[in-house]
């Protein structure tokens, strides 16, 4: 997360926003997949698009971990596209 993103998050009011840092630490009491969720969140926290092939390195059942993060309040969107003629999928954490 860049300094500008942090300032934008805390200075500009957003209705019903989720504090990613608070939610990040609230996941510590949620069972055996805690580390996988934290690793995925660490990858997504800067708000950039991340391909599923990168996320698969940290959690084989990454869709389940993404769902758990979404259920916890994180706004994670799925994105589909074409790169070099190949269909690719990925995820992005919406910071605001």
C-alpha cells in the first residue's frame, strides 16, 4: 500500500467502508486456514490485479479462501481478460 493510498483511505470518508488493517488482524482467530488467508491478503493489499496462478502458489483452494475474505468484509472482485492471446483470471482488492 502506498502512502497516497493510505492517506486517501483515512482522509476521504467512504460510506460503509471496511478497514483492511482491522479486518486483517481480526482473521487471526479463525482456524487452520488463517495463514493462507493472510498470505492472499498480503498479495492483494496493494489493490493491483493478481492472477490466479500467483495466488495458487499460496493456497490450492484459493477460491474458498477468497470467499472467506469476502465474507469477512473485504471487497474482492474477480476479473477476466486476455493477455498475449490467452484467457486469464485474477482478483483485485478494492481499497475504497
